[in-house]
C-alpha cells in the first residue's frame, strides 16, 4: 500500500513537472491548453468515482457539471501557476533550454499511464483501510454493539463529497456489509437523518439500502416508509427514491406491505408538482396500485 502511494506521488510529480519545464523552456502561454487537457484527463482516469458513468446522468443532473467546473478551474489555475513559476525561474537565471514544448507535454502525458499501472482506483484498498481503522477505534476490553459499530463504519461514507454518485456509495455499502448487520446499518442511517447530520452520500446510502428488494423483506420494519420520512425532501432525492422503489415493487410485489401509502405519495406529487420528482412519484403510485394484493393486505 505504502509503496504504491509513493509511486503514485512520483507519477503526480511528473504530471506537474511538465508545465514547469514548458515555462522554463520559454514556451508560449498557448501551450498551457495542452497541459490543462492532460490534467483533466488525469482526473477522469485516476478519480473515476467522481464522475457519472452514463450519458443520462450527464444530461439530467447538475452535480457532475458543477464538479467538472470546479475541478477545471482548480486545474487551470494549477497549470498557469506552474507554467508561470517555470518562466520566472528561467528569467531569473537567464535560462532558456531549447527542447520545445513536445518534451514537457510527453513528461506530463507519461505520468498518466504510469500512475494507472501502479494505482487502480476501482480496486485500491483505501476503502478497506478506512474501514479497518474504524473497526479498530474500539477501546481495548470493550465489545462494541452492532449499532455502535455501524455508526463507526459510516464515517468514511459521510466524508464523501457531495458529487459522489450511487456507484461509489454502493461500493462503500458493499464493503461495510461483512462487518455489520443490515438492521443496524439501516438504523444508524436513519438516526443520522433524524438528527439532521446526514451527508448527501448518506442520503444516497439510505435510498439504496431502503429500496433494495431483498433488504426490504429481510430487515424488520417498514424500511421504505421510514426512509421516505427521514430523507431530505428535495426533488432529486425523492426522484431517486421513487425510481428505485418502483423497480423494487416490479421485482418483488411483496415489498408493497412495507412501502409508503398511496395517499402519502399523492400528497408528495401535489407538493412537488412540476419538479423532477413528480413523474417518478406518479410512476411509483402506479406500481403501488399494481402490486397491491386483491384483499388489500400484504
């Protein structure tokens, strides 16, 4: 782990060294466009969890574009700063190496495949390291109850940025599963929301956990109903919840007995009229009516 981290730091240094060399060699400011493109490519390849993995999310969500704009500004500023430092050093020392701009671009470009060889962002053990740290924070001689352990395991999840997507949150839930029982994890998530302390990633986790058909049926309590009440009442989150619960009802009609009432959903439709949540909520009502047993009992 530590060796891979050191190699990754070396690769990152080469990425930054490129614009510094270009500035030192007296390249024009137009060359910064090439380095900016490489810096952005680095983000997409080495941090894939930050970005949606389908065109639909790019077209329907504002979060990826906000994250892209913020990251682009930071990377552009970094490129210009390094380029300017290189030009400043060259001017102060009266150096003007004649290697052109191709060599510095190649230095920065080679950092990307080298970094990808030594660091796999999809299977890197950093998540398990965080979980191990959470598991071992328990004081010696004390046996943590399942709920306390679930709260500790949520710490890495709560630290995720607001641009985290469902795939990244699902990976955290998958990593936590062997260490705690689903009921304790559900309860810990609900408590975080009840206290108003839940992050965006924790809200996504609650949606994923409370709308999974197998977990709905196996975990005691009306999971989907409790989750809907606890979640922040925003169109984006409600739309996600409604779409996933609709799919759960279509896969397992027995989920109907633990789902919110149609009357409650109808009230939400009226409240969130002409928002992103309206259509998914209406689809959920249709799914609820279709899954309802003939005698009205689950």
